[in-house]
C-alpha cells in the first residue's frame, strides 16, 4: 500500500507530504495542489509499471549525482506533464517525488531541468536497490492511474500491438480504446459483466473486428442502452467515460493501487456512488481526487484527505485538525476554532457579505441581543456552486458523531422551484439546516422604503416624500424586469440543456410574472442592481450617497422583513441554553 507521498521543490510545493489510507478521497479548494499531487502520483505509477522491464543505469549527468548511484530512467514522453513552472518558486532543478509504501520501501524520483527522470528505490533499511533481483525484496506494489480520458473518436482503425501497448498510459488512450479491447480480447467477457452489473440496461453487444484486407475497415464496439444500440462513439459522453473507466479497472485488475483523477466530472451522481462502491468491493487501495459529495458519502471520515499546500502535511480529516482543514476548504473561515464550534454548537455557511448584513439586520431587530450573530463560526462559501462543500462538512460531522448544526443560507438567484426543491431535499438528506431567500438575494430585503426615506431625508434638505422613494423602487424594479427574465432563461438553458431559447424565454417569463405577483418586483429582480439604481437616483437628485448597511441601520424593529427575522431567530435559537 502507498502510505505517503512527499513533493519537494515540485511546482506549488516546497516540501509537502500527503498521507494515504487504504481508501483515500483527496479533496481541497481550487489551487490547493490536487493536480500537482496527481502529477506526482503519475510519476510513481510510471516507475512501478516499468520497474521490472527497465535496466538499472547511472544518473543523468545533469543531476550531478555520485557515479555509483544506480536507478531507473523511464521516459516521461508517455505521460502528460508540462515542463513549465516545474520547480517551486521558479527555482532550480531537481524536483523530487518520494513515495513510501507499507513495507517501508521507497521510490525517490528526481526530475531534471530537461524533464529527465531518475528513480531510485530504497529498501526499508535504507539500502539502495541496484538490480532486478534485489527489486523483488522491496515489495513495491503496482500503482495504476487512469490516464486523462476524452470522448471517443468516431472511427478507429487497427494499429500495431506494440504501438497500443506503448500508449496505454498516454493521452492517446481514448483514441485507442477499441484497439485496446481487441488487443486484450481475453478480458472482454469480464468487461461485459462489469458494464452490465454497473449500469442497468447498459451492455456491450459486440466487438466488430476489422477486415485486415480492407485498409478502410474499422474496429467497432456496439453498445446497447435499453432499446437503443449504437457504436460507442455515438453514445453520450457520460457513457463513453464510464466505459473507459471500467475498462481501465478491468485491465488493471492485478494492480494493488488504483488512482483516479476527478472521475466524477462526466458522471451522474448515482454512477459516482457506484464507482466508489465498486472500488470498495475490490478490496484494494484507491486514491480518488474529487469534489463529489456523493463519493464522500460512501467512505468513512478517515478516508477523506484534505489537501492544503500551505502546510507541511495533508492527512485524514478525521482528526480535529483535519476537521478544521476540511472546513477551510470551503472558503475563508472567520472566528472559526474548535472552541467556538463547541461553544455555539453550529457553523453558518453563507454567501459574500451576507454575515455583515445579517449582523446589521440583527442590530436593527434586537439592539441588545445576547448573542451577536457574527461571533458564531461562519464562512463565505461563495454561492450555489459550492453546495458540494456544504454537504462534505455535514457528512464529515455526522460520520464523526459531532453534534454540530450546519446552517446554510443561499441566495435564490435565478433558480426555479424545481432546483430549489431539489436543494432542500438534499439538505434534509444530509442534515443541513438550509434557508434559501424568497427574495433574489439579501440586498433586496434592505430596500424598505421607510428606511431609505429616513436615510436620504436625514442628509438632504430637498423636498422628499415617502411615496417618492416607494415609486422610485417600483420604477427601477420594472426597468430590471426584462434583464431578470433573460437571467432566468440563461439559467434554464444551462440546467436543462435540451431547452431551446424560445422555450426557455417563455418559461422564464412565466416564472418572473408569478414571482412578481406573489412577492413583488423589488424582491424578484437583482437586489444589487436595484440598490445601485436607488443609490444613483439618491446621488443625482438629492446629492446623498447611501450604502446598504446605512439603510439597514435606519430600520425600526418592525420594519425588518419577516424572512430576515425568521432566519436570525433560527440561527441563534437555543444558544443561550447551551452557554448556560
């Protein structure tokens, strides 16, 4: 089993170690270093795949190593690793990747200035391996990593066996998918069973071999999905990626370590879960880089590795330090510590400046509140796209039996009722206390005419009536109506890709009109855009500059919108009892 990976002077890592367990799901926010970690694992896989076929040689002169240093020098041409920015901080060669295994043996890989590779293997006692006979005593497992895969080519002609074998681990793997099956035809029955067992209704119908006398003849893989049968290239991309992933697992059944880099990208949630279950059933080590909450839900907390290049070591999130690290992966954490989590028994996950606005609303609603809402551990999660991270947090806490509430507040944005219902359903499933604003976003709630009126009036001697403010808010909302319809239509097209523009526009107009009649225009359009219009109107007509928080500060307790008051009460309820 691969237990540790150390990256030294390698891209974004100065000196970093990742610890792995039998099943490791590698998570981390953008720019945490997951891709670099996977690159390091590709180098390790390259060495383990070829160590019994390569001879031991002296180190390249460019590495300036002792003459007696013997190791393996595999070509890096077969894997895609970009040479730019290879060394930490634009420094000098070499970069070093060290893999440690359960046996105590190590593979130390040096990468030179010209991308030359030199791999040394050490036994647990520190002795360097310099021959194939000694290599057997190192007890190093075969590490196989899924090459980067792509949609299949429409046509694939027969290629030579050597060419196929030499490119099994390269970017050409997808181009040779049918050739690989033809080359390893003895695995076809196993592959067929794997496909049929993994996807109801999906099956491999036939592998059509080419006519060797006809240079235009091609290899065809016929796939059946329900009542529909077609060549694999004419199936959806999700099916194509699933078939390639299963073929990789089938072809590497003898590998002791399997590595997958974000396989969830093309997969439906159900397939993501099935893939992890399949790997668990094989009872071998696997490492999966992922953002998928469905995959995370299938493993124990000790299998989640939170990667952060800022620290020396990334390890299982099951430890308290690991819990804290996983929480950091969803964004910048303010006032977050285990002590505060224990004191308030909850964490609030919300968007942008919403906590500052909620604090201002709380001051207007309860000037003498016992618990200031912003002292509760909270984090900016960025928006709807980070929902998987919210589920990750809830899943981790639940798996660790940590009695902490996960409270999440999201803008409604331009999501329809179907999307919102789905999100609430997921929240109930994972134990997340979710609130989605009835208004487009929190800024909408600040535009209370009475508060805006008092704020402008306090700074201007010009004539101003409450009705002037109310009329201006309604007028500017009307001006934003068409752009709001367009935004809903864009979202519908993005979510329901089969919807054409006319159908999406019609559905969007219906949604906006319904919300307009139910909640009013000022709650339907963009709150930020509506506030910008009001602020511009105030400046141009009354020479008064206003901000959202200034408006909220002018509110009376009975003017705080019900949605906001309910959310604040929901967040802070029972805290006093806990502190007592």
